[in-house]
């Protein structure tokens, strides 16, 4: 379940892209830890830190979208709220997880939600970021 950053996921903003790459690195680290038999507490720490990083990322991304006058800003912001609620709900499942399989399921669902958001929602604003950079030159 290792994830590899792909340049096709770049939105064209250095900060946002670096945050996206960092999420991939964090996921790979927890997957490696799970493969080595990491306890639930280690996965819970990852998940908690992930939620904090995700909140910071969403704030930064929304600032970018406001700056480039992204016309679907409200929808994207609603997607952020829904994704945050989904990932946060997984913390409750994680708190009760008794098996390695359950831990993997929580990590897999967290990763799936993030990658789907990046591949679908974030790609919709990429041209606005690119257009904004071209205008500033």
C-alpha cells in the first residue's frame, strides 16, 4: 500500500504541492510501521497528526483558492468539510480497533479519501492556479 507521488497530482502551487507530497510520505511511514507490527497507539498518533496537518492544509488551500478567485470555492470548501468529517470519524473506529486488519482499514480509508480528493477536486482548480501565475509574470 505504499504511495508514490506523481507529478500529475501537482496543482502548480509550491506550498500545496509540498503539503500533498508530505501526506504521501507520512502515509508511507505509517504503512511501513504497520508492516513492522506497530501498535494501535502509533497509528492513532499518525491519524491525529494527519488530521491536524489536513486542517492546516485545507486552510492554506482555501487561501490560495480565494487569491486566484476560484469560481467553485464554496463547493471546494464544502468538500473540505466533508472530507474532514469523514477522516475524523475514522478516529472513532481507530480507537476501537483490535486487529492489524482494522488498523490497516482505517489507514486505507484515510488514504483513499485524501487521494480521491486530490485527484478529483484539486485538479479542478489547477488551471486557475496556473492562470494566476501566468498573469503575475
